[in-house]
């Protein structure tokens, strides 16, 4: 298991998305207010599609 602390919610989501696209399992956890900060990469990720393993 590997854990990492991000400077803000947007960076955390972007790192998790990058790891996911590379084939790793990833999780970004934040408070509900943080979703507003991370909204841009979350909305963009919806266009990339989901790959099941």
C-alpha cells in the first residue's frame, strides 16, 4: 500500500486519475467542500471512460 498527501483536492484527484490510467487502483478522499475544488478534473475524467479489470 502506498499513501500520498496532496497540497489540494484538485491535485489529489489528478494524481489518482493518472495512477488509474496507468493501471493502478487509486482513491482520492476529501471533504464534501473539496469536491468543489476538484470539480474540473472530475468532470473531465467522465469523458475518458472507465476500464474494468
